[in-house]
C-alpha cells in the first residue's frame, strides 16, 4: 500500500498552546508562541471551537421527514 507523502501525518500535532490560570489569578501561556500571528490565529480558532461546543442550537427536522408531515400535507 502506498501512501500520499503529503498525508503521512494527517492527525499529528504540529503546534500546541497551553493556557494556565492559577489560583491567585495569574495567567500564563506557553507552547509554540514564537510566531505571534500563528499563535493568535490558533487562539481565535480555539475560541470559535469553544463557542460552537457550547452553542445551544435546536435540532430542526423538516415536517416532510416525519409522520406529522404526512398528516399536514393531506
């Protein structure tokens, strides 16, 4: 089996940030923070992921996909 050389490590971590909040309120950030633009982009994406995780989105099922849809259309 041959593998695409560009996809050998698809799920391998390439960068990591660690945010620590201490009991006294001190905050520290560690990890791959030498490239400011990249680190800020990672933080922005992490904020979006957290917001999406906590979003309370209702599940909407179209009436045509339920037995109620049959009753409404007749």
